[in-house]
């Protein structure tokens, strides 16, 4: 694991529970827009820390710039924040530092807005599958749900029942 800060910085920093109320206030503020790149990693970290410190879970929505990038740039094979920034001409210096990655994530969202000629709220509404909702520790990945449903619909067109299986009463009409 490449650390964004020296190990000593982590060791002398306050623990999660010290910042819990502040984080909760930010995440659950209805005026806040939570953006992250591959944000599921951050969501899982927050849930794990709530478990570790026996704190109530957060309830919020988070939008993923990695999924937004895939939505608006389907021809691109880039997924990593650094590579996407490079492809957009955004300078990168200190990858893996939380504050700098947050800044780069904002720059990617800004660039996508410029490319689509829309505001952030419009960009997010055009790509409704780019968000996760987190409610009391339960995470719903709307991107996976949407893409999985589309795949099932496409597969179902070609599925035909096997007459040999329909004789089994346990699966008949299922």
C-alpha cells in the first residue's frame, strides 16, 4: 500500500471517533454533494470504522466520478484517478494523499461538466447510475443494479425453458 503521508503522521493523528460527529454532519448535510473516485472503497472504510468504534452508521448519497467517467467516456479504458487526470490534462503530483485525491476528483467532475456543458447537478441527473446510497450500513450500488438489470433483460431474450426441467414440480412455473 502506498501511503500518502508519512507513517508517523497517521500514528499521531486523532482516531476516527474524534472526527465522527464532524464527518456525520458533512455526509448527512442535504446541501452537500458527496463525490469520490471509486467511492465504494471510502464507503466501506466508513462502515468498517463505524463498526470498529461502535458508532451509528451514516445515511447519505455519494456520486462516483469513476462511473461518471465511464458513462461519458465509454471508449476510454482508463479507470484510475491518475490516468483519467492525465487523459484530461490535469496535473497530478501527490496521488494517494486524501486531500489531493479529493481535489483531483473535483477536477475530474469539473472537466466532465465542461465537456458536457452542464452544471454538476445536471451532470449527475444525466447519469443516474453513478451513485451509491448508504442507509444505516446498507449500501445500494445503483450502477451495478442498472447494468445488471440491463444484462438480465438482454440475456432473457434468448432463454427458453427446457421441457425436461418443467416436469420437476419444485421448479415448475418458476
